[in-house]
C-alpha cells in the first residue's frame, strides 16, 4: 500500500499519453486506453528486472472504473429523456427497430452456432448489437457530417439503442446476477428488473416539480453533492436487487433529464464522466491477459466482426430506405454506427460478474479493439466503400 498513490499517478499518466497519441493519430481513444491497461495489468509479461505490472492498485483502479461506468450511463440518461422517446419520429422508430432486430438476431445466431449456452449467447448478442455513441458522435463532428441528411437517422438509431440498452441490461442483469436457472425464475427476475425500472421512471416523472424545487440550490458544491448522493444511492440499491448499478445510474439520468436543472447537472458531471470513463476503459484493459488473446478468442472475434459489418451495413441500407434516404446516405448510416465500445464492454463485464465463460472478456476486448479502429476508418472512406459496393450490386443513384 506504500506506493498506491504513485501507481494511480502512473495510471493517469498512461491514460493521458494514450489519449494524446489517439488524438495525434485521429483515432478513437477507446482502443488506446484498453491497450494501455493491458500493457501494465497484473497479467502483463515481466522482462527480467522490468516489471510494469499494476498489482497493489489494480483493485482501486477497477473500483474507479466502476464509477466511470456509473458516470457514463448517468450522462447518457441526461442526454436522452423519456419525453424525447415519445416525440421520436416514425421513421426513427422503424429504423431503430430494423437496426436492433438485424444485429441482435445475427448475434444470437452467432452465439448458438459457435456452441455457447443461452446465457453466454445473450451476452454475445448484447456485445455485438450496441454501437458506441461516444465514437459515433466524435466521428460525426470530426468529419463535419452533423448537417448531412443521414445524421438525423444516425442519432435516432443511437437514441433507440439507448432505450434497448436500458431494457436489455435490466433483463440481462436480472438473469445473470439473480442466479435464476428455471424458465419461471428467469421470467420472474426479468419482470422484477423491468418493474423496478418502470417504477423509478413513473415515480421520477411524477416527482419532477418536487425535484425542481429541491434542486434549486445556489451553491454548486451542495448541488453537486445532492445529485451525487441520489446517483450513488440508487445505483448502489439497484445492485442489491440484482439490477446492474449502471442501469440505476441510467434511470437517475433519465429522471433528472426531465427537470429544469438538466443543463446545470450536465455541466458539472462532464469532467467526472471524462476522467472516470477513461479509467473504466483502462481498468478493463487491466483485467485482460494479453497471452489469452490468441487462439479461439481471436477467431471468435474476427467472425463476429465480419458478421457485424454485414449486418450493420444491411441494416443501415434498409433503415435509410424506409426513411427515403439516398443509397449513399443509407450507406453512411450503416458505416457510421459500425464502431463498438463502452457498451459492449459493459455487457462483457456483466457476463464476467455472472460467472459465465472466461473467453467472453478477451473476445469482447479483441472485438471492440478491431471495430473501434475499423469503424472510424470505414466512415471516413464511406464514399469509396459505397461506390465499390454500388458497382458490385448495381445500386441506383
């Protein structure tokens, strides 16, 4: 314990250097944070007297990473309120259903085809279905595509994914963390998880006027402590009833997004989200044994990547067609939301917490690394990719 503060300092330095390198190379920071964690994790190789393993601080960094998940999901909830779901357009709802339906079905088929049980298959389907909203948003801004005709559909699908993620994580956490094995037990766990989520949302929406009064606090310090108290209490309580703490954080965000203090909360939470969120990806890297990334996990990840690229592109083309977008714009939809990141890792960690097959975490790490790199590259070269596919399948302009 004598050097734990020093180790934390090194960890933050490595995260900063990884972020700077990613920025210079104009890549997503997610794979760089994970690789940095893998390089100095407890499983990292030792070269003679050179020992870069983080041993004493690994558990503390893992805890800080868990806080990062809470902040990431809380901020996501703030960005997406229940009211926005009601106002979502018909084309966005149809496009989101198509996207989730195709990718989730392919994920289930892939899991069963590779010989996994139903619980592992559900985790694999979750890993391969949800795109990284952080990477997608960054790519849209960096490539100056926020005004493109397909951007509304892309953001709409991300919104739809958020809703699916909330429901799916609730069901999956109830299934994996409750220990239910029978069909009745699974259904009961899922019903309790969904009931809890709906109860929080209903009570939260009814309490918005009261929350507006309670949060009318002049002092930023007291205001922040009050919001954080609600966030960690509900997230922690959620875990005690076998609902992931991330979902508790998301629910708090969804409720507070309806209040008049949403922008003030957003401004305060942003640096915490960025700092602890970065440590979350770093801590995920710490849990991965680099020597375990060979063999079956690699081939499994490559197979899933190929399936995701096919499914994502097909879903984008079909969703774009229903919204009457051009083939080029529809192609951009499928390519822009190709990246996988934070949510795939959250689902993988849920599988690990449920004691499922050990291969799921290295599989998720390789899968996320590949798509976090390929996704932005494919989006950048979307015109070339679309023209190539158009020539092959003779798509109309």
